[in-house]
C-alpha cells in the first residue's frame, strides 16, 4: 500500500440492513481501506452478525450508550489510520471514494480534512415534494481558508480528518450533546466544522468524494427529523452565541432566513409539506436556542 493509512468509522443503532449495504460499498473500493470500525448501539445482534461476515476487515464494537457523536468519539479513539473518516450507516460510498480521499488530501497537504458529496439515493416519499434531506453537491472543489457557514463546507455523513486534526479538537472531539440520540438531534457536524474554521483549519469541499444517502424516511418521520435538525442547529448556535462568538449570531440570522425561504417555496409550489418543514425547523431552532446557555457553560467547564 502507498500513501497514508485510512480508517473508516461508522456509528449505528438498529439499522443492520443499512450497515450491510454500507460495508458492501466499502468492500468494493478500488483502493485500500486499512480498517473499518463499526460502533453499534443496537439492542439486538443484527449488526453484530453483519460485521462478523466481514471479519477480519471490520472491527465491531458494542456501545451500551446512546448518540451518534458518542459512537463517533469511541470509533475515532480506537482508529489507527493517518486519515480517519466518518460515514453515516445509510450512506454508500462510490467505488473510487477511498482513492479520492487520499487524492484530495494529497493535493492539499495544508488541509485538515475534506467533506464529500452526499447525493440523494433511493426511497424519497412522494409527500416530500422533492425535498432531499442531508444531501449536498459541490459544482467544483473548494478550499476553505476562512470562516463561512458550515453547511457550505459539507455534512457529517461523509468526511475525513487527519489524525492530528482529530486530536486538536480535544476530548471528546464531537459534542455528545448534539446529533441523533442526544437531546439535540442534529448539527454535530455543523459544530465540528464551526470549531475547525474558527481555529484556523483549512478544509476542502470535494465533489470527488462521492456517496449516496438514501431518503428512506416516510413523510411524517421527515417532519420530525426537520424539527430535530432545527433543535440541534439552535443548540449548536446557542452554544457559540452564549459562548461569546459573534459569528454565530450572523449564522443564526442566515438560518432563520433559510427556513423562511423553505416555507415560502412551499407556498409558491402549493406544497404543504415544504411549508410545514420550514415551520418545523423554526420551532426546533427556537427550542434548541433555549439550551444554548447550558451548553456554553458546559463547554467552558471542559476548557477550564
């Protein structure tokens, strides 16, 4: 093998079928992956059995706790690669994904990490009115050398950081009060990108790092997810606002405008779903903001 070693961390709970497809996509890569760590918070043995079929390439870790960020922290702590990537369990990497990871960071040795495309996969419900969740496309590769809205950089379902970058984020690197399984089920990735750019890290948005993200949730679950994303976003922004970061105030204004734009697009398209989705995000955002002071105090306590 040439180039830096690559570890992949997958945090999951009760989704053995998705994990199997994710692992199959990784096994079909045209470049090597040195280790895959699956951190499983499931109550049943389904995911364990899936991982057993991929041994010894896959390291299975059972975690009795809850939360995607917690699972990622455990996996990153165990990873030995020079590059440590995270994939969501319902994301399926393109066959040249591992090669693209090394190529991107090889061409940008100054970069702390890279975020890849997440394209819509199968299963979007008809009631979603064309609204894809957790997808992002890049028209070209962009190197981010200054602060900008984290959602312009990428999402947490498909990204890689250098091992030393993970270490600079502190312990634990991912905020366990954010993302699915926590009281604020979203925006752990936004918080991660926010902290990296705030501290001067260089990040790459890389269209060559491609993955599919299935749109498998039914319409009702999508609305709950949008509210949860809003709550996570509010909590993440509140943490930084009450922590004294004025840039987070500007991001809050932008987010409110984006949610209003989503609802307005629903009125133009006569789509009740889009109207409700925008409203759900705003309700969640306000709810999450109320948790900001507690998260800011918690963060200060960790840094003292």
